[in-house]
């Protein structure tokens, strides 16, 4: 995944002189997750821009520069720190076009490492991509594979709107095929990552990894699961989900993040509105526990839903 | 006085015209608010006209302006269409922001006027970003950002001052110190009270204090600041001492300050002192000022008529302008 992102960033920098990268310690340090390691030597400090620890202002400045004609790519050290910049992101980034009656474009990509699983406790493990996905004006993507990461990054860079790319920290080391050609992955299109006819599993980012584990376990019992990777949280591709449910008549939603008000709460609501008649039973929704992320390994593992929890929910709901 | 004599008479007359335009616009807005034709929050600029007019008069068309919610004066001084500004306050489709922004959110890309921002302190980063874009593209532009004494207490002010100074961004920070943020006198909400020198010094900037009731003094200070910013020396900081004659917004009963303070400042009303100086020194005759007054009043009447006659935005507008 890391190399795919690096390739996308290099392409952008090479292809357009108005593209620049901005973030805390992305230069000399190489980035908290080493995505931009070595970039500063290639592109120099004007384009690989280290910033003071001032999230609201540097993100706001990046937004301002996008309005001023540049194409910034911002990296948060952690999506947790995006909380300090919600003001600029939402009050200006997402709203200035509307508020001005369509006079400005905000072509910015904001990359944000997100998610838990590496014992960083409550201030560094929460995920807010679902909150951001509720904001009109944003597009929000959350890739699971290196292929999707590169393809979505390319699409994001072709957008004239703010795009937030939530990158799950546990996926940075993930391997996968990436072709040489300049393919793109459209924003707003979910992906059927595994075809099956008995139950639909919907997930995104790290949840997709869990969904595959679930599918493996179900397969041992002769149940064929279909795995849908949302890829885009906004816009949400309900068509792909509903089409799958029309075939399987069962659905389990998997979300690593807080269950209350989570991404899957929205998906569930839309399924009940648009696909109620397609289902043999209620939606089986599995989310993370509603607690601040604990530090201790066994506790942290407890709050993130694993495949067993999903299997139990499926059994309880559908008796399979 | 010397400054006045050196200035062209047409310029002096025009500075008066602009200040009077803002004054009448604002007075009418107050009336229209009472009649329910303008709604939402309305913050009048009455008393502060010399700041917008003086500072913006030394900018070039390609320079950028960013301001806060008390923005009518800045918009008009920048030459935004009076009719369309009024229509925006009426919420009409012909408004500068298509009726989607209202009083606090006036925008005009064609005049490099980037709002109209109503999160106190929320516009500082935008100013830095616009300046960064100009610097990055090697464009010869400066960014003028207006703000109030209350916003200096926001984190973004300090973050933006640091960033602008660190990167030598061409930003002119123009503080309109009207002594109050809503009902809070600076001394009650700022550890350093109403002394703003330290606010600049902490980030390696000199703070130039100017009389914000004197349009010529404002011009001179902003000219110097713009030269500094243009020359690549980095940002400049101006503190203008000024006063709003009316309440913070139309909802403010003004219980936090005394009548005598208001009277004291009213004696320095730029719309009294400036024309008086022009006439007394034989720079612009009273007759000419009267002609300008009549012309401005007609312009505002026309703007109100334009706004009233303008269509409301259609329902289709609700979902427009969200994405590019
Ligand atoms: C973040 C935020 N907090 C509070 C407010 C409410 N508010 C609007 S204007 C204002 C006072 C600001 O005063 P100042 O910066 O001095 O500007 P002035 O109104 O005097 O021009 C306050 C508290 C707001 N709009 N945004
Ligand atoms: Mg004030």
C-alpha cells in the first residue's frame, strides 16, 4: 500500500507543478508513516512542505492555496488531529463553494492515517472518516488494497473538490497487485471483492480484511459470502449493495469504528429504506465498542470486531 | 495636511464618495432590517469606514482581500456591485453569493474578494493560503486580511502570524481595533489588554498603529505595509484604532459602554472630519461634496429597488454549488 501511495504522489508531483505536499514532518523526517520518505531530496522543501504543529491553520492555508490555484495534498499525522482542523475543513473547505454561489473551487486532497489496532490508545486511535462522510461538499474514500489506493488517489487528484482519503494504519504494509498502466478507480463506486450467493458482507478498509476471514470461515460450512468493499464513504454506492442483497437476501455490516452513528448505521438505514423487501431478516450490524480506544493489547482487540463476532451476529440473525 | 495637499483632488473626492456610500448603505440596511427585509445577523460598519476605504484604495486589482462578517464596507470599497450586495442581503438570486451567503458571507471572485467569514478567526488560514499560492506561483500579489480585536484571542491568529512570518508570506494583517468584541472590551478578555504591540513582536513583526478614523493615515500605513509585503520581506501588521458607532449587531442593546465614550468617538467621525477638512482647505468645494452625496443616495435607492425587484432563488438552487 505504501508504495502505491508513493507512486501516486510522485506522479502528481511530476505531472503538475502546482501540486505540492504539506504536513507535519513529511519532509526531513519522511512522514509519520514514511509515506513521503526521501521526497524532500527529490522535490525540495517548497513542494514537500513541513509545517508547524498548527492543524487548523495549515490545513486552512492549504485550502486557501487551493482556492488560489494550487493543488495541495495534505497529510495529517493522524485523523485524530483532524479534529483541530474540522473548522477549516468544514466551515471553509466544504462550504465556501456553496456559500459563494459557486464562485470557488477547492481542489485539495487530504490524506489521513486512521483506525486502531496498534495500541495508540484514545487520542490516536479513533476514526472520524464517518463524520467527515456526513459533510456535503466532501468526497471521502477509504481504500483497502494497494490497487484501490492508487486508483482512488488518481481520481482524487482529478477532482476539483476536497477529497479526504482515510488510510487505515494497519493496511500500510499490505501487499497486492498494481498494474503499470494509468488505471483509475472511480470515486463513488463500491467493489465486489468476492462473489457469493448466500450472504452479503459490507465493509471498508480494515473491516474488509475481517470480512474475508468471515467469508473463509463461512465457506468451511458451505456458505458462500459476497464481500463488498465500500471504497467510497461519500458518495455511498448503495446500488452495488442492493444488487447484492437482491441475490443473497442476507446482509452483515462490519465496521471497526464506534457502532453508534458509525458508517454502517447509515448503510443500514439506507438498506432498510431501499431494500427492506429484499431481506430474509434484519440487518446484522457489527461495530466497534462504544468506548474510548483502550491501550492494553487484549482490551484493544476486544473492542474491534473480529470475525467470530461477525459470525455470531450472522448466526443470531439468520440462523446460518 | 501635507499628505492631503499632495493627493489628487479627484482621489480625495472619491475617498469621500466611497465612505459616504458605505455610510448610507449601512444606514439603509439598519432600516431595512427593522422592516424585516434583511434578516439573519447584520453587523454594521458605521464609524469604521476610513479603514476599508483607505486600506483598499492602495491595493491593486490583482491583490486579494479576506475579511470577517462585518464585511459590507470592505466589499463596497473593493468595488463589488452595490445592487448585487444589497440583493445578497435580501437573499435574492442576483446577490453576489446567489443569495446563499447573506450579510456575513459576501464573495466576489472577479474582484479577488474572498469573503465574508463568520467563524471568528476562521479566515486567517485562508489569507495565508492565498498568499502561499501567490508566492508559490511567483505572482506579484499581496493579501489584505481584516479582523477585529476579539479574533486576536483565537488560536488561528497566532498560528497564522507564525506561519506567515515563518514563510515570509505577503500578508497584511489589518486589525480594526474598535475596542470591543461584542460586549467585551479588550482589557477584559486579553491578558495584554488593549496593547497589541506584543502580538506582532512575538512573531517578528512590527506593529504599526494608525488612526483608523483618518482615511489618509490609513492609506499611508497600508501603502507602506503593502510595499513591505510585495518586496518579499514578509507580512506586515497594522493596528487601526477605530470605533463602531452602533451595536455589535442589530440584536445588541449596547449595555456595556457609556454614552460619553460614543460621543467622544463621534467627534472623530470620518464622515464629519474628512469632508470638513476638504472644504476648509479648499481641496474639494462643498458644492461638489453635495453633488456626490446626492449621487450616492440615488445609487443606494436604486440598489434597494434592484434587490426588491430581484427574483428569489428557485428550489433548484438548493442542490447547486455543492460540488465543482
Ligand atoms: C468561533 C466563533 N465564536 C464566537 C462567535 C460569535 N461572535 C461573533 S462576532 C464576535 C465578536 C468578535 O469581535 P471582533 O473580532 O472584535 O470584531 P468586531 O465585531 O468588533 O468587528 C463573537 C464573539 C463566532 N461567530 N465565531
Ligand atoms: Mg472589535
